C-alpha cells in the first residue's frame, strides 16, 4: 500500500477521500475538514493497491472491473473519476509520472504498435467493439443507435433530440444537392445514411467492418423501403470502388490509426469527385499528439487513437486536400456520455444477465472516464470539411445554419425518459 499511498498523497489536494485496504487499515487524503461526505474506496484484494500503483491507467480500471476496488455508497465510479479530474485535469499524466522512464517509453511504443491497423486487424478490432450483443446498444443509445457525440444546442435537451440535431448539422455542412452519390465510411448501424436518404434525393453507400452492424443496416434499409437507394457493404474503405460527390466519416478516424492517415487521405481523395466535399467527425485532442491509454486499448477500442488537429491537417495537406472548415465541439460529448452512463446504470440487471458483472463494471468505467475526459480534460470532437476545389462550398457559413434549421423543422425527436413510469405512460 505504501506506493499507492505515496502517489495519492502527491495527487489529492481537493476534497476528502478515504481508502480502506484489504486488511482493514484506513488511509485518509485531502481535506479532512471538508463538510461533504468523503469518497470512500475499499480495496478487497491483497494485490489491489500494488496493481493500481504500478499501472495507474490500466490498474484502476481492472481493479474496479474485477471487484478488487469498491466504491462505498452513496458514491459510484463516476464520482471517483470526477474526484480525480477535479484534483488535476491532467491526472493521467501525473499518474504516468509514477512510472519510470523505461515504463513510459514502453507504454508509448506499445501504443504506437497497436495503432498499426492492416485490413485483417482493422476488421478484428471493429468486431471487438461493435459486434457486441445488439440488445446492449439498444439499452444505452438513442433509438437510432448513434454511437457518437450528440449535438446539444440546449444542454438540457434529450439524447434523442441531440442526436437528431447532430445529424441535421452534419448533413447541412456537407452541402448536399439532388442526385448526388454519397459514401458513408464507418456507417455504424446505418442511422446517418438512412437520414440522408430520407431528406435528400440521393444514393448512399455505407461501409463498415462489423458483420452484425452491416446485417442490421440492411434490415433497416429494407424496412424503410429504401434498399434501392441506400446500400450497405461489409467492406474496408480501402476496397471501395467508384466515385462519389460527398464522403462522410463519423467516428471513424479514431479507429484508423495514425500510421494509416496517409492511406485514408489517399484513398478518399481518389474516391471523391474533383468538386466534391468530404466531412469528417472524430474525437480529438485539444492539445498536441499523445497516445491511447493501455486500459482503453485493451478493453474498449483496440487499435484506436484520438488524434490532435495537427495530425489531421498535416497529413491531409500532403495528399492534396484543402481544409475549408474546422469546428471544435467542446462539451457536447460529455453530455452525451453522461446520458449513456445513466441509461447503463438504469439497465444494470439486464446487462449483467447479457454478460456478467465484470463486463458491466468495465462499461461503467469506460463511460465515466470518457465523460470526464471531455468535460474536464483535454478531449474535444473535431468536425472538418475537406475539399479539392475551394469553390465546392459557399463563401460563408450561413448555408449551414439555414439548412440545419430546415432539417430540424422536418423531424420530431422520439420521447424517452430515465423514469420508467414516464416511459410506460408514453408507450
């Protein structure tokens, strides 16, 4: 416990925390005179403290998953993550300082190696993340299964409204005209492709690497009666043939891996017509390039990496692209993740039945950590428009808000509530 005790005393300056070790000994950190109830952690395994101290980013998540680390009510894991980000917005970097230079170098080298994603590995990574039970995603996502940031024009808006507004905003930025051919790379469960077909006279092709996602997409297109205009394929974007007027990638670049950015921009440049527009939305770093932490790489997004803006712009410029519009979406994802977390907690029993308690704890830790990274840390979402010809979009951004307003007026968001009684009444 001595190593973990030393690390915690160097980090915690605000708030009050108690840690009860497996032998019953209690350690106290922060301001003991704090009037609020202390955050109380209980370590249940003899190896818990050492595991967390030696591998802070990986160890804390695993200890919580395995039941080695318990958070005493009324607090939960979201409170734990918030507590540490409150003490330091750079808690991850401070934790790494507990490691030696060899460990830090090894961690960065492993992260770089993990970001190499040839076709076979890219497919396996996609299946790891997105081929989970369909029911799981139904339990915490909105009805359209948008597994990316919602657009909160109003912070109190429902998740359903935020996701509908997100689709309207993206479509508006793409400056779509009748008769266009659109490629949606990393199409997820098909929601955005179907949205485009609903609102525009266009043909849409969606590609992704998770078999169950594509199967579900095809089912949705058939049910909507648009399978003649919206097609989905289990295909790597590097194998797509043809030419398109618009390309969209929402939540894709996080999975590409920095070694493959030149490939991505080369292939998409080949696929887009000369006066076309490519839209990209991805999680991003507000600061310089970094690396993905070991816990996220191992359990949630193998091969994933959240890029800095400099990495996106530098690589695209080399392949003939011009960046015409950049928007940093700052806190929208934190609101989205908070709602996903609440819905996951609400459906705890069913998720444990689908998987087990370990999986449920893993999912909570992922959502809580991600939320605080976007709320208090250095994570944002980047939205970029790439063109080959600067005349491809209007001179001012007025067209975006005008079209987004038109699209918003055309749809009504489904109603959903965390309160089971309200949901039953609505049904």
